[in-house]
């Protein structure tokens, strides 16, 4: 694994996202039990890694991350903000008291945020589509991941009864 091919705007963007995402994570008041917080941090990291190694630069090779198709340290660092995104999805789910009536709108809202962030990542040259990939494929991924995340959280909440 190489450190990076060129240190330019995509690496600066990744470092900025890490600072903003983890700064917010540590500054926001803690509303979730520690074990639930830890689990959803891992969940976010895991699903971002899973999709990157399947549809991204892995099996299907629909996009490359950063400057090359070779694995860079900054490729690894791109997964860490997803941990906080998963946490904030659940954090605001609780803060906004999302119920069955609001769930679809909540998922759609987060999907829009995800698509905007992906567009910014393309502009900042973190993501480079290839082999016919289109952003509307990401729409499906976001809808599925966020729906599963919300349903999984509901299951955990029932089991923990907090």
C-alpha cells in the first residue's frame, strides 16, 4: 500500500471530512448507549468497505477512489467518515423521534444528503466513475443501506429497551 500518488485536493478533502465528522461526533451530546454507538460506528465503516470492495474497485470495478486504482492510505481513510455518518443517521433518528410515518421521508432526506456528498466527492476527485457507472446506481445503494440501517436499529432498540 502506498501513502498517496499525489497530495492534492482529494487528500485535503478527505482530511477535512475526517476533522469535521469526528469533531462533530465528539462535540455533540451523547444520546445513545455506548454499545449502540460503537456498533453503528463499526456498521458504517463495514458497509462502506463492503460496497467499495464489491461495486467499487473490487469485483465490479465501477469506480476508482483517489488518484489511482492501486490501494493508497487515503483510500483506507475514506471509510472512516462513513462510521460517523452511520452514527449520525441513528443519532438524528432518535433526536427527531422518527416513527413509521416519518421513516420514508427520513431515508429520502439522508439519501439526498448522500448523493450531494457523492457529487462533492466527484468534484473533489475522490471518486472517479468508470465502466459505465452512473450516480443513480448510488441512489439504490443509499436507499437500501439506510433502510436496512433504520430497521436494524429498530430491532436493536426493541431488544435493548432503552
